[in-house]
């Protein structure tokens, strides 16, 4: 699943060669699909909401108001009660920032969502396409609106401390200022219609899946705090808390996390969580090692801790460690920049390096997940081609979830399934909705990006199939994407190499044709945790220069190509970094490579063998042989699926 973004220009498939005229029947199907997609992307009338917000802004003496996408834990994916940006703007994508002045409103988002945002925003809004030349960032647009000494407001729990400082410094240059407003103004507009906060129970994640006890993890964190000579670590990221304490929850759809904070000092471990989420099993699990405190008391306790440290040691008091993703509100409660050391979270770094049990779980769950995908694609082809069944994109997605749910240790999906036919596949984060989605066209490309949560791991896989006869253009585009996936999969590089450095390997074949894609090539993946996990990944984000790839990292490998209004192509495998042997040794550094764990056939009839080198063709055949070897036993009593798998994994020749 695509997680990251960066500036890039749009490309046209015409660079691959002359376009072919589509048969009339297929053209009609495409027209129908486009119409249904347009219906799905209906705009929301935000006039009344904006009027109420502006009235509140006036009452709070604010001229410009910022509405981020994130919750108070800087989560990428949020609970419905935190969907403030979607409520005020009508745009439902996962990433973006809304800015409202007294006369204007703007929504900034990245290339994954340009198409979607342009359809969902009504006439009250200006779309700021992030990364496009001569289009201002949301910070620049905010600064422009605040010229002349105006006041910019934001909920301090929804913006990072560093983000607030940077914006405040920029505003100060033109005489403007940034203020934190603890009462969220969008919540006041939303009123009683705002969904209630989730109250799901927390579950213990067994040590045999986690690979380490939470006591071992806390001991490792304390060593890190001792090395940094800090007073303690205040933790706000939900997946870090879930990982550290070996607990899982259900507060955010598809992400097995729960709302909580934590403070770890050399002598204490405090978990801040609502009492009604705690079960006797969790109490027994945490025992005497962890004190459970009310969720809302974190800010008062953080302030008290900071004051106690200052009184004890004065100006020489050790600072508290705080993630650079923590909120401005949390930083202020600890005394602000003078008393806090902001850093990349040591928990994030530790969590990204999977231990042996987690790696074994990833291998195992991807085999089961692959078996589910194989059964699904065999079923889908049979329904569409042989039975001529009319299926829409949601029907198909629901069937895939039902098949996955039969497998051991299944705990739910890891994100909304992207089930997309024809032109819908070009909408990078397309989400089909019943009643407005498209009927799957067997004569068009079908892109399915999906994943599941299992107790022993998290999966994320994209496959692109064509159940009819693909055109030469479609095959060429698909094969260029496949070459990029193979380039990452087979890369060998010295320890210390970043995902930023590897990114071009996946794009090189598209680049030679003047083509590209508007998303990163890979993101980190959690172990029965968030499907998007930092700090590592493959792409051009500047953050990827900071953290090199390390053995134990689990990453997606997902190049793609999208022709707006026609089709989308993406191939995604999950890969795990490991040390490899090389013929020669240059210096003392170890050399790294990848092990793929995704086990599902790659759309065979979309591959153009003449575009593959001998080594690439061998990779495809070896990969398919591995898929057959690891999954065919699931279908001992299912001859139909077994035959489909045998056909799709048969060797390809030039």
C-alpha cells in the first residue's frame, strides 16, 4: 500500500508508443467506469461549516485557522472522531492540510490524491498540489493569508513542536503570529454529530509472536536513555506504545493500536490509558512493572515531572526525551524547547529492526496470505470470464476478505482494499464504495492493493491482472514496472546505504521512456502493527537519507505506472533486509540485500518477455516456482485453484 509522496511531474503513456483505438464495447465500459467513479467522488457542500468556523475564529481573535489531518498522536490513519480535516473540507484522503482564512480556504495534498481532491472539494476551496512547480506549500499559503500582522491559530495537540516553531518563525518575519487554541474549533462546528471516541478493549500480544518481553524492551530503552543522559522518555506515538508494552488494540480501523501515552524513566514505567479499555488479562500482563494512569492526566503529570526535575537539579537538570513527532502541546507541558530534547524516537528505530520471531512470523503469514490471494484471483477470473458474473469492485473486495478470514491467525485487514478496474486503477488510493463503484471489466486491467493483519505479522501486496487480452502498450508498461521491482529485490549494497539511494533503481526503466510514478517505492511495515511504519523506506523523501537500511527491516517494494482515465499498474512485494555474501569485500562494511516474502503470482499475461534480460526472466521463473512450492499444498482438495496456480506459475520463455 502506498504510503509516501514527493514532487514529480505527471506523465503520459503516449511516450510508450502510438495509442491503439479501443473496441467500441470496451470504450463503453470505460465510460461507465469513469461515470461511476465521478459519482463516488461527489463534493460536499462546506459553505455552512465554513461560516460557523469563521464565526468561531472571530470570537477567538484568529484570522487564519489550520486543520491538520493527524490526531493528537500524529497518526497517519485516524479514528472517525478525529476526521476534522475531512469534515471541514469534504476531502476524504488520508493526507492533507486544510487552511481557512476569513475569505478563503485551501487544501494541500500530495500526488496520490490530486484526482480525488479535485472531485471532492467544492467551490469554496483552492487545491494546493503539493510538489507541483509554482504551487505554494500550505505553510507558504498560510503566511500569505496572514500578511499584515494577522493571527494564525491551530490546535496545539495536532501539530508537532518543530512544525509549530518553524511556522511561527516564518510568520514572525511578516509581523504575524501563531497561537495554540486548546479547544478545537472544528469540533465545535461538528457538535453532536462528531463520532464518539472509541472504547475498545486492549489485548495482550503474546511473547512468542513479539519475540521479546515488554520488560526486555523497556530495559533496552532505559539503556538508551542512560547513554543520552536524559531524565526519561515521554511516548506519544500509538504504534510505539503498542510495541513497547506488547499490547494491541482496535481504536483506529486496520491499525491494531489504542489511544495512550507513556512515560519511561530510569525507575518507573507509566501507561496513560482509559480504565474501561483495560482487562484483567492486561493488568496481569503488566503486573508491578507498569503503573496504569488516566489517559487525560498525561499533560499534568508531564508538567509535574518537569517541574520536579528543575527543582532537584536547577539549570543542570537532565532533559526529557521527546519524539520529533510529538505534539506542540506535549512539548509545552514539559517546559518547551529549553527542557526537552527532541529526537527521532529510539523506539521507532528498535521496532523497525524485526527480531527472529517477527521475521519468522512475516514469512509464515505471507505464505498464508499468498494462498488467500491465489484462491481469490482464481475465483475472480472464473466468475468474470467463464461464468460471466457481474461483480462490482466492492463485491470482489468483500470476497477477498472472506477468503483471508479462513486462514490461521487472521485478525482483520491492514487497510481498505483498493479493488479497482480500468481507469479507477489510475487513482492511486482509490476506495470503492457500494452503489457508486464500477463493475469489474474483464477486458480491462484490474489492480488490487490489499493486506491483512495476522497475529504473527502484517501483509501488504499489490497485484495487477488482465483477465482478457492486454494491449502491447499495457504489457510494455507492466513489464517496465516489473523490471523496477526486480531491481530492488535483487539489489546488493553496502551497509549504511539509505532507501533514498536505492529509489532510482526502481524508476530507471520508466525514466528511460520519460515516465514515472507519483509515490514512493517502499515503506516500512509493522509486525502485527501499522502497515505504514517509519523511519525507513525507499523514496525521495529527505527522511530516507537519515536512516540507512539495516538487517531486519521489513519494507514494501512497489513501483507503478498510472495513465489517468485509462488504467493503473502497480506490483508490490514485501521484502526483508538481510546480510548477503559477495564475491569480493570492499572495506570492512557488511553487504546487504533483500529476501522477498510475498507469495502470489505476478500477472503472467501482462509480462512481455522480450523486454526482460536473461537474469530478469530467471528471477520471474524462480519466483513463480517458489510461489508454487510454498502454496500449492493449500489446494490439495481444490483442483480448480490448483490448476490456476499451476498455469500462472509455469515457466515463461522468450
